[in-house]
C-alpha cells in the first residue's frame, strides 16, 4: 500500500499530465480528440481515488494515534495545550506559556505556507493533533484532552456539503486552478440531417482565499474551567461557528464576489405554483441531459422538507409523498437550515470543491463585553468554494 508522500507525488504527476493535455489542445487551437478525452477522464477518476486513499490514511493514522499511551518528550508541549487557558491568559494580560507559544507558532507557519497573514493572538493549526493519553495529572495543572487540536476532521464531518460528497481541500498555497471539463453529449439526428456539435469544453475553476469571520462570546466564569468537557464545548462552538457561516454562504442565494463565494441558490426563481412530482423528475432529467455522472443527492431546507413530506405524488390517493423517509424520488436527501427557506438543490456534489488556506485565527477581545462579564472571541479563517461543473446542480425554491 502506498504512503501519503507516494500518493501526493502520483497526484502531482497526474495533474501535470492533465495540464499537458489541455495546453497541447489550446496551443493547437482545438478540442481534445477522443484518445485525449479518454485519458483526461481516466486522470480525473484516478485523482478522486487518490484523494479517497489519502483521506483513509489520515483516518487510520488518527485511530492509531488514539491508542498511544506514551509519547516522545518533543511532543509534550503540543499535547498539553489548553485553548481555554490561552484565552484566559490573554484576557487577563498574562504572558502565554511555552506550550501555547509552540501551538501558535505552528499555526503561523501554516498561514505563511498558505500566503496569508494571521493577525490574532491565538493561531490554531488545522492538522496538528495531540497524541498522548495521560494517566495522571499533577496537582494544580489543567486537565488536557487527548487529540486536543484535532479540529480538521470534526469540521469536515460537521459540513453537510462534505456528507453529500463535496471535496474538501486543505494545505493550499495561493490561488488554486482546478481543471474542469464540461462533458460531450451524443445526440440523435435524422438520416440526412446535419450533425450537431456535441463536443465538451475545457476550462479552469480558480479558488482564491476569502476571509470568513465569526464571533463567539464566552463568560469569564467559563474561561476559568479546567474540565475536558469545557475544552471540548469551546472547540465545538468554534467548529460550529465556522461551518454554519461557510454553508450558509455556499447553500445561500447571494451572488459571488471577491470577498465571498456565490451561493448555489443564486439566480433561483421562486415557484409560482405548488410543487409536484413532475418538477422533481424534471430536475433529475436536467442533470441527465448534460451527462452528469456520480452520486446525486438532494439538499433541502427544513421548510422545503416539510412541504415535500406533506405533498402527495398524485392527487386522490391516500399515500405516496414526494419525500419518503430520507429520500426524494429515490435519491438520498440531506436537510440543513443553511439552505434558505423552501430551497431545494439537487446535484452531484462530487463536482463541488471547498478549499481552506491556513488554520484558524482567533482574536481575544476582553473589553467590548466586559460590562456583561464576557470575553469576545473573533474567529477568522480563509476558504473558497465553487462547483467544478455548474451544470451538475439544479435548484428550486418551492412555493
């Protein structure tokens, strides 16, 4: 079995080959021929398989790390990091300890690699994890949770988009151009009718780092806690703040700009008539007509789910609703409040890419909410998100 370095090297070689194919065709002012098309599609499949293998290795490593009960002394400072203590120290104008400084330095290194600036007092690296399982805690020392900095995997799993199949990329540097291809279509024609050009189009989707910011307010009483549950609660709140903001944008209706990605529901026109079974079938047909392959799913708002679960497929019958259980028209369906009211998105989310640059930048503001006995935590992170193929998604806003 190949290791991560070998897989990354293979991935780089495949990307170079894909770029050569595209460049060769562009230089000759032509489209890819059948042989090149086949090779490009095979490369795309291989890249997806490599990403899956890398993700599996990361998951296996995490499971193995959780079994470790001892660790090298060089890992000790990272393992004993307490986010609550670091925030409390800053809020009270105390110097951060050596453990916190090492974590912050690792976070700053991630931001430098990504080509971004970090301005907060606490910089959390996304992919650094503690590996110790302490058997005892010295008197007066804060209790430290195992795998304290394992923020990346919970963030991934908290995103409905990822559950639906979207690709989540980390460790990015600068702008990232992803080759994409709008597949060719084969059409019927009369015996003597002129042929219709069904060739596909090659293009690039560019991801550019855009800043997401969110705020949390933490009571000063909470900051002095030293329990594992308090640490985990704070970490979950940070993850939730980022994921909620990110998906509300991705699944929203706002137009894209230099500061935020476009929402998948952007441009959707609200239905003027009640939803019916035919509308859902036409959404399926829209994807099939453009040769969209892969696992197709629905993502709907809670209000749209309510409409679909109470609307019959055909009038005059006592059973058979548009949404049964967790499926619409036989397709798995995810529900999230990140989708605007009555919104429905159907598509192959494997054709959607979410990118992240650097770690998480935290600014501790002990003044704005001081009269309420609280500390404000300002969260900054850099993301971008775009579909590789716009035609892989259809959308509706139910009446």
